[in-house]
């Protein structure tokens, strides 16, 4: 193993406990139910903001645990973080455009 104390997927003896996957799955299901429950609340224009926020958290969980980025090298984490940052910039720009088009209607 390398000098780093955290094992990576490229080390020979790493074993990921299946219980972690169950917890992540339960968290994803809970967030999906939360997102569905928020759809029935009168939040006005904030429906989209909360829905996208929950979706971003769910995407982070999938990226980190199901795509094994949590246990990957720093270079892989940096690459994925750059892509995720680009995704966030596009989402923020889209929401900004969406909320600015209907001035006075909401």
C-alpha cells in the first residue's frame, strides 16, 4: 500500500463493505421521497430550487459511492470535481435564466 493512510481502489486489498451500499441506497430512496413530498407543499417558485438541490445531493452520492470516486486517487477526484463544478455552473445559469424570464408573474 502507498504512504497514504486511506486505501484506494488500485490497492490490492481494498474491500468495500456491502452495508455501505445499502446505506447509500436507503439515503437515495429517502431523498427521492423527500423530493416527492416537497412537490405537494406550497413553495411557490422555490420548487425548482429545492428539487435541483436534492438532485445535486443525490448525484454527489452516486458519483462518490457507486462510481467509487470516494476511494479513487486525487487526480481522479480532481477530474470529477472539475466536471461536477462545470455541471453546477450550468445548472445555476439555467435557473437564473428561468427565474428572470417571468418578472412579476411569480
